[in-house]
């Protein structure tokens, strides 16, 4: 298995009351940024990643967001270039560059090739369409998002693999002269991995390109549904999909005691958690998502899920009717609306947010505990989804550097060895052990089982 460490690198000193008043992370005034604290955090995050490599993580994952204290990784490639020099063995997995927001994808190709050379071939680039708020921050037209993503992807691969110089005449990008001198260390190009949040179009595209798909902490039943969709497309493409084609990112925080772990686990919900990444008007701008993708997201917004990157029942216009006596996601969405009308206090809003914690834990959206208690829950994730790559998502919110390093230490000492043994028991090969798309599929044959929802019910 490929086990990777991930943190959003949040700015941890934003007053929670201000996030609640703003009803989201995105759009909060940058007057709350303190340069001394920001400098401290950047260096702490680099130290965390170096330590993650030391304790046994196979890879370090970075991501990119703009204009938000939720993630300070606005220039992810700069962080990756530093890690390329100060780490030695861990793969550097970028999930990923928001291609539709870049006006110059050729520059992205050059930056990534440089990182791959500095790291001696440890780069794993991944590309994303970018959250809805990314389109707003970068002044990108969301209606052309997928078109620009596809063309930028093709252009970067051409820059890496085609002898130059050559011209590029596309719909969105035009170059008279493409001849990047620095090309990737890995040949023909670095392995590529693509993350996603339940978009069927992205899953189909990944399967067609034989790229591993990494689910970003999405609900297990919906994720399993997309795994099977990937498998169907793979079979049509003539190959057998397996664990090497899949990865999953999971919120995991570990402490010496269950009480401390619960405290740290609740920090995932700080300011509203990832469901408060952005307000409705910034989350799904017109033209950004297909109708099918939006419907799929709406079906999966369960109580206590918290949504993902601002995608919640409120944004999706989900019906407020429910058979549950208290739907916590509905309560949280209703609270945001009432906050906007001045009908609820900040303290009442906080209570609504943190009431979701038990549901999030029960649904495995958050795994927090001692090593002994988290390992069985991680086994469930592995048995259900069978991913070859598993990402450990460090806690958000005002969690101290000491507590974060303790979590990394305990993961390395006790959790990672146990997870590796479970992976061996389940036969989970990652994309670096077994190249995705290389196992032929015989038409009419029974496909290998990709997921097991029975494990979730056990």
C-alpha cells in the first residue's frame, strides 16, 4: 500500500466567531492574516512533512486553494519544490493544480518538470478542476471549466513528451513556440493521480486515461458506487481495474488518550468544518457542475457529513423533508440561513456545528482516537473501498504543533505498520507496485470485486 500524509495547511489563528459570522472560510477578510504567525505555520508544515517521511509515510500530499484561511497552499508548487530538496524518499503527490484557473499551462509543465528533476523522480502530479470559489478568485469562466481542464492536461503532456519546438493551436490555449528545456526526470512522464468529489464525469475520464482516482473523504456508499463505475469503464477500455486504480483520503487524528483525541477530532469542525469552505454563491457557480454531478452530490449529503468544500444540502437545494427526528446537516444549513437573517446568535450557530460531531464519527467521516481504537475503523475503510493508496488527513482548527507531531509519531509507530499488514491481508497493491491499466480484461468475464459494502454493515 501507498500511505500518505496530508494537511490542508490551514491558517490556525482565525477567530472562530469571524468564520461563523462570515458563514464560510472563503471570503473572510485577509486583515486577519498575521505575517509572523503565517511564517511560523509555513515552517511548521514543512517540518511536519519531513517528520512524516521519517516515521514511515510513503508519500506527502499537497493541495492548492486560493483566498481562504482553510488552506495556505495557494502556491503549492513552491512548497513542493522545497520538499523536493529537503525530503529524500517520500513521493510528493500534488492533488492538485487547478488547471482551468491557469492562464499559462506551459508554465505549469515547466514547474512540475523542475520539481521532478530536483526530487530525482519522486513527483506524482495530480490535476483538479478547482473548487467553485477558485473560479471566482482567479477570474476563470466556470462554464469552460471542464473544457479548459482537458485542453490544459493535453498540452502539459505534449510539452513533456513531444520533441520541440512545436506549435499549439487549441480552443482556449495558443502557443507559437513550445520547447521547454527542462523535461521530467521520470519517463515518459511522472505517474498521474486525480482526486475528486463524486463527479461521475471525472471518474469516467480517469478510467479512460487509466489514471488512479482518489476520493476526497466522500461518503462510503457513494464512493463505492463510483468505484464500480470506474470498473465498468475500465472493462470497456480493455483492462481490469483494481486497488492500484484507487485512493482514498480519510480524516484521522491520533492521541495518547481517547479524551485528547476527541478534542482534536472536533477541531475538524472548527468554524463549520469543510462544509463551510465557501458560501452557496461561491460553491457551485453557474456552468461549473453538470446536472448529474449535482444530483449525485445531493443524494449523498447525509446527516453529519459536513459536506465537502462547501458542498452541502443548502448549496444543492436538497429537500428539507426527512424521516429523521433531527437531521443534523439540515440543522446546520438552516442555521447558516438564519445567521444571514440575524435570527441566531454566534453561540447557537457553534452549537449546531458541533452537534454534528457524533454523527460524523459514527459515519467514519472523522476517525479520532488512540492507535488501538482507530485501527479497526481504518480496517473498515480498507475492506469497503479496497484502495491501494490511503491518505491520512491531519486535523484542522486550532490544533497545536506539538499535538500534530504527536499524532504523526503515533501513526508512524503503531498505525502505519498495522495498516500495511491489513493491506497485505486484503491484497491491496498500489499504483507504484502494479501499474494501473496493465491487467487485460477479457470481454464477458466476471470482473474482480472492487468494493464490499458488506464490510460496512459488519
